[in-house]
């Protein structure tokens, strides 16, 4: 294999692993609920009722959580309890 192909495969692998960490999980939702957040469904942070690992959208809360993960020194995973610090945007 050529060096370019190796680098390409590494980039694709890294992107796949990093996007998997964005995917919603029941433990994230449970942590949010345990913190008193009314996260009843996936749509609390996602655009669709049942997001898939390969195709999902984030709403404003989800985008905030992703930014918060980066702000917290690229935390290993998103903690649903962080939503206690989330402020709804003014309408």
C-alpha cells in the first residue's frame, strides 16, 4: 500500500472513532435525568427520534454538549449532568 493510502485509512479511522463518541447513549441520558434534567427522549439533544451512529443531527443542546466536551479538555465522553450548566438561548 502507498503511504497516501495508509494516511487516508488512519484519518477515516480517527473520524469514525471521534464521531462514535458523539453518539447518544442511554448512560448519558440517565446521567442527565439523575441530575434533574428533563431529557425524556433522544430529541432532547438530537434532531431525530432514534439517532444512528452513522447519520444524526444535533440540536442546539447537542451542539452545546459537543462544544462542552471540547472545552473540558476533550473529555473522553459527554456527561449528561453537564446540562445543568446549559442556558437556553434567548428567543
